[in-house]
C-alpha cells in the first residue's frame, strides 16, 4: 500500500542525535506547533524573522502556519525545496529546524532557519538542533555550503551561528515590519568550519529523500 511518506519522502525523514530528534511533520504535529507558536516564540516588541509571520492574529496564526507548511509540500521538487523538520527534545516537540534551497543540484547550498517555543529557549537547544541539521546536510545531502542570517538586534541567533561555526559574510538592509528598516548579518558555513555536536547522527528515510531532490536519479 502506498503511504503519504512514499509520495513525499521528507515526511518519513528522521535524524536522531542523542536527545535531539529531527523528523518530518505530520498534520497533527502542525497543530501542536501552531499552539506552541501562539503561546510565544519571541518578545513581541522585537521581530527576529525576515517574514514577520508571528505578527498574525492569534486566532488566524494556526491556519496560516499550517497553510505555509502545506504549500511547501505542494511546491516541493528538485528545482526548489524547503525541508522543515520538527524538533523533538527527549520526546517533546519544541520547534522547527528548516533548510531552504533553490537550484540545489547546481549550487549545493541551502539556508537554515529555525524557531523554538519561548519555554524551550535558553537551554542550548537552538545550537544543538542547528548542529544536527548542518551535519546532516553536509554528510548526507552533499552540501558544499550553508547560509543563514540574523538581524543585528538578535544576539541570541547570532550567538548560535557563531557556536556552530558560521562566519559573517556582509550586512544587508531590509524592511522588517512595514516601514521599519533593519540590518541583517549574512552568515556562511563551510563543512570544515562546522562545530559538531557530541552525538553521532542516526538517519532513516535517507535514500528515498535523496531521490526526491534529484541526488540519486
């Protein structure tokens, strides 16, 4: 019998490193994550995201959140894909770790992005989950570089990037919220600069996922 994971292998992808697990998100997981997001992801006075998705009305945010993830499924293909994996810590769903790509078969480059519920921040999870994603992308998806970025007034995210091994790669001017100018520090990570976590990766669902992004035709 064909399963949804057979049709979209990223849903069956699983990466485990000690107490941290990254895996594909079911619709039930999206509901849980939306509830976490409504409870808070950051100080409302500051916007850490290039697209201010957390500014949505709390009654509208769960649907918009789910629609975004459904859209990434519909648009998934070798030419352009977004890999959003749920982050579990000791069995509890706490946030999302993502990778955005375009023309990956040529560029071998992707951009990381992530978020954690407020109650799970400040415990080193942001660093650990980024280390897991970056090690996975370099070791199992043949990446040659990983990029990221953070606003200059987001020291927590910049601190995570430095711990993982990213190097600063310029500053970009952006409109953050409507009419608000902000500055983004661009970041670049090479395989040799990655600061790895202490736990080795255990990966399942890899072969089908590689085929789905065109690495093993």
